C-alpha cells in the first residue's frame, strides 16, 4: 500500500510517495501529473518497492522532465533498464 501526499510551492508541485507503489496507484498519480501546469517533483524518500508498471510509469515521468527526488537505487536501476517511450 502506498500513500501520496501533495504539497506545492511557488516553483513546483511535489508528490511525496511512501510505501509500495503498485499499478493500482498509477491512475491517481497520472491524474495529478498530467494536469499540472507547474514543474513536478516526485519525492520517493519513503518508497520501499515499485512493481514493474510503476517503474515504467516513473521512467515515463522522468523522460518528460519530472524530477525523481530521493529515488531508491534499485528502482532507479530498474527505470534505466526499462524502455519508456510510451506509458499505458
């Protein structure tokens, strides 16, 4: 189970994720990311696990300029190993 906490400042909107990110969480994440006119940051400091669909989603976000802050090394390596031309 993951938790998503949203915060904003003048220069960015930050999504703080914690726990496990699974495919069931992606619709909510996508709705937040897709509609944002501001710079987005995904803070993954407290993420413990991400399934394959979540890794693909995170790679898609990163490829579109969304910063992945505090991304765990194993998840970052999985992102690099995935092809993220399209999501979904």
